[in-house]
C-alpha cells in the first residue's frame, strides 16, 4: 500500500500520470491535488473518477497549512509534483504568478513534506519527493547542423535522423542552467529548492527535465491543440517569427510511463532527462499538423496552408531545445514507444473525435465541471 499525492493532476500531463497510476496500481491510494486554474480540467479524468483508489482534493499548493494537514490525514509517503504555471507567453505578461506558484508553491510542498516525514519513526525511509521540471531551464542550443546532414521533413524519418538534424549538441543532466524566460527561471528556482532539501535535510528527491509534450487533453493555448482547433474552424495559425525555432517532441503517454519508471526505480538525488529524440522546426511541425488535420477532415491536401500567419517573434525566444535521455534509457530501460507519425495521427484524431471536450475548454464551460461533480462553489 502506498499513499501518493500527484499535484496538478487535472492538467495535461498530470491527468495522464493520474490515469496510469490509478489503473496500474489498484493497491495505491492516488490523491489528485489541483487548484483548478484555467488549465486544470477534471473532465480529463472522467474515466477514473469513480475508482476506489482515486480521490480528488481541490487545493492551492501555496497553502502550506492545508497541505501539511493533508499529508498527515492521508499518511502520504510519495509526492509527484507536476503542478505549475507553464505557458511562456503568460509568464512574460505576469511573472509574479509564476514565481508564486512555481517557486513558493514548490517550497510549501517541500517544507510540509519535511515536517511530516521527519515526525515519523521511520522518517524518510520509503518516502520520495519527485519533482517534474522542463528542458527550458537549460537555456538554448545553437542551430549548428552537422555537415552533410539535411533536416528530415518526413514524419517517417527515424528518431535518430530527427535528433541530429539541427545540431550535434544536446541538453544533458550535467548541462548548466541558463533560463531565459520568467517561466524557465521560476522552474529553475524550484529545481534548486528540491535539490537543496536533499542536500540540507536528507529528503529523498528526484528531478526530471522533459522536452515538449503533445497528445490528448492538452489545453489549446499550446501549439498543437491550438492549431488543430484553428484548422477545424478555419482561423489563422499564428507562427512566431519565421517558425525556425526547433523543439524536441514527446508523446505525453510516453512521459507518463517515464515518470512511473523513475518513481519506482530512479536513484535518489539524481536528475533524469526525458526526451523524444524527435526534433522539429515549428514551421515543419505546423505543416504536418495542417496536412494531417485536412486529410482527417476530408479536405484537400494543403487546403489550409493559407491559414499560416507570421507574427512578431516572442521576446527571448530560444532557438533550439534538444534533450539527450540516454541516461534514462541505459539505467532504467525507458524509451519512447511511438514514432512521431503515429503519435501525431493519434493526437489529431483524438481532438477531432472529442469536439465537445475541445469546445467546452475553449468556451470555458469546463470550469463548471467541479461544481457539477462535487456540488461545491467557491
């Protein structure tokens, strides 16, 4: 029996982690803790909300007293911390919210866990604070494509081809932090606090840094679901600058599997990078999304390419991110299960087959789901 809190469990990645743990480990008590800000949606977990080993708690991670009380009541021995403000554009406009949630919220959880676990006879034995972070804390990589290597624009290209298409330098677990946005700065700070709690107090901690995720249930402010929805409604597709920025993409269910493997087998005080070995220029991934969505909607090939609209580039827009997750593969045997072609096809089909979910999210109707389910208003 384990009692595990998953923070941010109503969000995009968090809901996939909650679903995996609830279904895979019926002997665990899984507590989904979420404040239900705009990006938290309990409708993401309709399929597990009645499971006997699942419980939802609406709570702000900055509420130290409430979280400490919950730790005691539920006798928590594991925390998987995903709750975070994560949209770079929002962080540029409102950095204070990001500092509060990502830094002070993480510190609140750490201190509550420390006080509760240190009060137990066994103290930290069998306990774990697992902190999920981002590749953006590392800063940016140069676009230095190796000589003779041409970027693969086909979805059928191998992961190795995509991984070495734009440069031979990658983010490693030992890469120095160099955050460039308020969002990445706040995540870097929270990573440092987690490691400091291990070094100072001996708390068992693990940190992972992951590349861009895509897949079902992602809030449509992020690139792929936003563009699928805009293509569906024939609205403009805003592309920053020339769309030359490169990101490494990972299917969200593969990230959830990695979290499972690391939670159960990762070494205490270690860092693990999680990546898809799957680099794409933004403009190229946008063209794949357009072609695939048009095909699935029965439209002519490239019919909606004219929706692409180039807009002023984002402030401090990092050129390239590329994760090397060799350590995770060698030590724990994890690797991505899907080629990008299969992953993007599944993703777009899901959004097109779940138009009600998409419409509820874009209209804001999903915000009423908590009141409907739990009969509470605040």
